[in-house]
């Protein structure tokens, strides 16, 4: 099975988001957490978290509650039992302390005395209660025009709200809060303000962000406890001793990748099939292949600053191979690997997926890249 098939199977096995998980998503988002941070906390795919949050414009949906005056599930069960005993609507109403017309409407809208079922009636009542309030813009075309005009002039929603109060001091129907404007822009299902007006906002955001949202302290794009290349043993510099490796990912189309490793002394190439770019997939694949190396060939590994090696500590524990990281924007510090990746494009051209190759096929390509190494091992 190829990578795409494996991903589809993993996704199929994952359960749908529960109500508790959705509530946690919005709680984390309100606290200023990033989409990727929410995904890490819930151990979910970033894309699925983005769909949930962006689907509502980054605005926490209002929590639904039942009105106190509506019939409860317990009352509907009492109605169902009473109907089974052939009691009249008036008798049921007296027992529940409700009006006869309430009982009559409840039963008739849910199949009548013969087909009435408490749980089904309760679910239908919950669904029928979803009657969203009509947007103020739909009932007030003049207000909609003025807000759209202000946005086209690149005014902020707060400026527009203030201008409307000053321009129409006695016309309450022309007053609106800046938050309502944001909601109408970010929640496009309201279908009032055109999505194109989002580009007029100064931040150009497509989702509402919490006021406390900040990248500070989130370690985004950084690798925790990364050991810099300056601390790499001096013996790795002159290439005199084998066992020092350089590594990176070779990208194909469709988010497919191959891990490439080059030994600095012999220029021996090792290609590793990976299921994805996420750190778990990369680390697991590298551990499997690197542990097949002789002990004397496991001295160090120099990697780029890619977050696929965020789990470097687990890799080092499993392989006894210390990982060192290049300085930011310094690919020349692992020049052998960069040069090899360029040569590999003969076999893996840009714009084509690389997930259809088996590990045996990758081994065959690696052997073609010579020169012949001074050591041989089973890959």
C-alpha cells in the first residue's frame, strides 16, 4: 500500500470530533493558541483543526441551551406513557402543569398519539429550535451599504461603528457594534457582506483572533534543546573518520518526501522511505534504517532546521547517534547532502510524487550514486 492509502486508512480509523473535543478546540483558541498548537494538544491533524476554526471565522460559536419554558425529555416521556394509557390531552396537561394546547401541539407535530415517541420528539424539537436570528444587515439595506462603503475606504470596523453613531445620532437602527461587522465578514454563511471586503481590513486576516493571541513563548518554528553545529566534534570537519552523517528531506509533489543521508567520509548515500513530513513519521523511519548501521558508523548526524527533526531526542536515545543542527539559513554547512539532493533529482524530478517507491527501489538508486563505499551493510 502506498503512502496515500496509508494516510486514508489512518484518517478513516480516527473518530469524529466529540462535543467535548470541539469545546476544547474553542477554549484553546480563545486563549490565543495557534491552530498547530491546538492540533498538537488534541493529537489531531492540523487541517481538521483549521477546518473547524475557519469554518466559523475564528469566532467561538454560541453554546446552545434549552429554554426553561420548553418541554423536557422527562416530560415527553410522561406524555408518551400517558398516551399509551389512552389518557386525554387535558388529563396529561393537568399532571404536567401545562396547558392543553401545549400537549396537543407537541403530540400532533410528532406523529400523533399512535406514533409519538419521547426521544424522537425531543431530538426533533432540538433541531427545530435552530432558528438563527436574521442578520441586522438583511433587514437594513441602508446600514449594509454604509458599512460596505466604509470598508471599501479601508476604515476599521471600530471606525465605521463610531462614524455611524455620529452621523445618525437619533437613528438607532443605523447603530451597530464593530463586533457585528467582524462576525458578518468572518462568518460567510451569513451571506451579507461580501468576502472580498476582507481584503480591505488592515490585518488581512480571514479569521478572528483572540486579543491575547501571540507567538511569544510558543516555540513556533523552533526545535527545543537543539544542539548547534558549533558543538559538533572537530573530527567531523576533516572527514578523516567515518560515521558522521548529513541529512535532510527531499520533497516531491503532493506533500511526499524521502529522507536522504550522506556519510561525510565516504559519500555513501542512504535513502529512507518516510510516510510523511511530520516528526513522528520521519523519526520512526530513520530509527529503523540507522539501527542497521554498524556501531562504528554511528557518530553524528547533522540536520537542517526543519521541524521534522523536532523529536531528535527520541532519535538519539534509540540509535545512540547525536543530532547537530545547522545555523539558520546555512544549508552550506551540510554541503555533501545538498549536493547529493541535487544529483537525486535525476531520479526524482521536481513536480512528481516520491511516495510510490519502495525501500528496495530507494536502495537501488542510492547504490548508483557512487563512489563505491569502503563499507557494506544491509540497508
